[in-house]
C-alpha cells in the first residue's frame, strides 16, 4: 500500500513538471516590465489564454535586441510583444527592412507604446499594417488635444516649448507633428535639440541649460513630447522648468505623480497593455492573421494635475478643467 502511494505521488509530480502552457509568448521591454507589460499578462490570464511569458529587458540598449529575436526563434515562441519604438524597430524593423532576414517577418508580433508607428516606418497605416505578421496598439493623445488642453488651462497660451532628442525617432516625429499644427492652431513653437556626444547620446547636464533657453525664448508652456531620455530624467527636466516658472504638460502620467510636471494627458499604460492582450487573443485563440487586424487605438485619456506645482507656479486650473481632472499633491 505504501509503495502504491509513493508511485501515485511520483506520477502526480511528473505530470505537473511535464505541463507546458498552450502558448509561449516573449515580451521584449525597453526598461523593465512595467504597467503595460503587466496589463498584457493580466488580460490573457483573466481570459483563459493559457500562456507562458518569457520577459526580456533591453535595459535601454539597442544592441541587446538582435539576441531577443534569436532566442524567440530558438524557443519557437507563438507571439512576440514589443514595447516601444526602439524595441519594435530593433526586432521587427521597418517597411524598408522586409528583405532583411535578421529581423522578424514570420513570428506574430504585437507592438505597444509606440508613439508613431506610421511615422517610424513600422506599418503602412492603422487600418492596414502592410506587415503580414504585425499589428499593435496606439496609445498617444492626438497633438491637437494636447494644444486644446493647454489652452483650457491657459486661455492666453501662444508659445509652446519643446526639447527633443534626435537619438529617439519618436522624439523627432513629435517635433515635426507639432510644427505642422502651428499655423492651423495659432501658436508659436520653439523646439530645441539636445546636443549629442561622440557616441550619439544626450547628456543630463544639458537639460537645464536648454530649459533656460526656452525661458529666454518666451515660451508659455513646455510639452515633453515623446522621449524616454527626458522621462528617465524627469526630476531634472521638470525641476528646471519650475525653477524657470514654466509649466510642463507631459504625456506620461508619472511625471505628475512622481515629479513636477503640472499636468498630464495620457492613456493609462495598464489599459494599453490590456488592449495589446486583446490583439494577442485574436491572433492566438481566434487564429486571425496579424496583418488582417487593424491597430487598436486608445480612446479614453486621463487628465492629472499636480496642485503643489500649481501653487508653486501660481497657476491654478480653471473650474471646468478641475471637474474632469484628477488632482494630486
């Protein structure tokens, strides 16, 4: 009887250890598994999409990305989730790279947190990606909405300031998008490039100097645009702006919660991740080819205002904006 119990226990252990999830998914991140990465996993788990997640972090180094694709192929993953413009371009390339075998053209690929997938050359359009293995999500607030939000806060707004990093494709694209709006929306844009060193990288020490230059140019508001570099150095960026008496609008909510941006208008990353989970479910469960799935766009955006910064700048929000915004101190 004892030997039978031991045998049964051994069978149970073998069964558990031999279990393999139905789908194997690689998540390639730029700066760790954050809210979007977690929202993606939560969505699939909650919807019974039996998955094993392999999370690889590039640690903000583009040179790490080719190895991710090699590992995905070696492990025969069913899908790759790519976080951000740099990661997506590093693994999937662009429309001009379709003949390059070192990039992903075969494994289903869902991108997320990409500021401008069309402008970055990753896809043809939101409705038709032009890539048989690729679809994704779009989370950015339209730039027109950004300008309208600034005007709702400061009706006298006329002059927008921007710092951009030419080492980040999406940062340059945001500069160009804003420049196109200056005539139709009636504002002036002063966009200053952060200088790059011999290795093509910007330096934190240059941020404060450029903010002071924006102050001298007479800007009313500074918009962060799209830049992982500025987001990573949020305290230097927003602190310099406050010291110069200039409010910052950020597309990243954490700059209001954790630093000194005055206001953010943003899609919540956790919800963007869940949206990416919907795309993965269509591919894995419904067996829809990725190239036949339009890019899903976020439609709900949260407005958050830092009241402590508002007091420092003596720039209090109007009542109609307070009625729709979340406030933090």
